[in-house]
């Protein structure tokens, strides 16, 4: 998870709130990680697909391989227990 957090700090934090409890992202339209992972239906597979698919509202950033695994593990650590 540490590697995923470091990746998120270096790449994602420019736009997204990446920390637990952080409610506002630097870019208003960028969903905070904690909000995103606590959306019904979001799981590891959904995150993997999301990170490997270009989105018109995001920079052309594809996260794959070990980086994807690491950042997904970090993101899922922000998921609230059901």
C-alpha cells in the first residue's frame, strides 16, 4: 500500500484528494479517492478498468502493471467497512 500511496501523491494528487478524510480535491471536478472507492459497485476490477481506460475529463494517463496494483490497493484501503 505504501507504494500505491506514493504513486498517488506523485501523480494523482495534482487533481484528486487522495488522503482519508480529505473532502475537496485540488481540481473541483476531480472526485476524491475516498468518495470514489465508496461508490456502490466500485471494486478492484472496476478500478483496474478505470485506470486503464482514457477519460475525456482526465489527462491521458493509463496506469498499468505493478503501478495499477499498488494504487488500487491504496485506494481500496480508503473503503469504509460495510
